[in-house]
């Protein structure tokens, strides 16, 4: 269904979480979603993986190695990478991971391609994995109470989706890109209760989800979503208190100022306008040193 029409229809639903869910289902297609739900109910294919990651990226080449190696260490078994017209040698940087089978690489040109990439990822790979995490290259999933992400997820298997809160990291005053990894270079983060940290990223059971609503929430076919404490969700993420004590998403939204300028120049995945310069001020939060 046309996105604008889906917004109009979903807009009459008063409950915010229900409204958001139906935004995703309507955009995906109601008949298509019903067919998929029936298929998933009767398909007993055993998944090859327990946890995979899906991401779309443009000119993020220098950051891939650290991001992949961190998540592999944390229990991710496969990465589905959608390359949105990178010109920085991303394909060559990923080549060893592609050859080893760790990365499944898809060249995905065009504008506003984030949601189509997620649609494609769920449709092509939903039977291959028990859990599918949808994150960006500036986001690192960090388990706090568990050694790995799968250790955490095994307690959540009755749910269709787990929503995990951000913890936004600032520049720490860095103006230029210095040697070292992202997680080493940026050690200052926002206050945990900051309003930006109400944002979440989703790890979904792809058999119970048709696709993503946007970058944050998944459109469920069945089942309930939960927070990182394993509590069923009754409110949208903007109306909930952030949780970072069990697991969190370290969000390095700006990095150094020069790196932010590079991010701004790359454009945005869902809309055709560039980020305003005020984005840096908004996300450059350095309240607590880790």
C-alpha cells in the first residue's frame, strides 16, 4: 500500500502502539501479511542461525571492521549488509568477510532505500535465523548482565520483538578523527534518562514480523513485544523510561565534528534532506565519562 494512504488509515487508530504496528502492516500489504502469517504458522524449517544483523550503509567503510568484530564477539553469526551506492571501497573492505561467509553483501542503489532494504532482508532471510537485529553502523549492542547477546535473548523467546534503548555518546570534544576504534575514542555519554535515549532498536523473531515500521520498531504479525527487562510493552518507546541496565545500544551518533560532517554529507537513509547542523549540538552529549 502507498505509504501516505497507510498513514491516513493508521492515523484513525487511537492507541499509539497499535497505530504504529498497523502502519507497518499496511505499508507491507494486508493480504501479503495474512499470507505470510499463515505460511509461518505452518512452516517448521529449522533456522541455520540464532542471531543475525541487518544493516544498510553508505560510505561507512572505515567503521565496518570494528563493528563486525564487536558483534561477532557478542554472538552474531551472520551480517546482511545492504550497500547504498558507497564510493569508499566498502565492497573491498568487506571482501574477506564476504568470502568467509560471515557477510551477505547486497548492492542496493537508489534514494530513500532504508525501508526497502529491511523489506528485502526480512523476505529473503526470515527462515534462516531465530532472531534478526536491525541496527546501523554507528550502533553497538552491548549486553550488561550477560556475556553475549544470545545469552540475553534466550530469556526472551516467548516474545516476537525485543526493543533495546540507546545510550547516546558524544564527541568528547574531538574535532578531528584520531587513531583508534570508535569505542576507545568516545568515552563520554549522555545521562541515561535523557529523552534521546527513549529511542530503541529492535531484535525481532522474523517469523512473527513482516518488516520494520521505520528504523526503530518492527511490524508484528503475531505475538507481543517486550522491553529489555522482559516486560510486555504497553506504551510506545517515546513514552517509556529508558533502560540500559541489562542491555543497551551504544549510539555514536556524531563522533568527532569532522566525522559528523562526513555523516551529514552522506545524506540520510529514509529522506532526501541533509541533517541540520543543530543535529551535532543535539547529539553531542558528554555528561558522564565511562
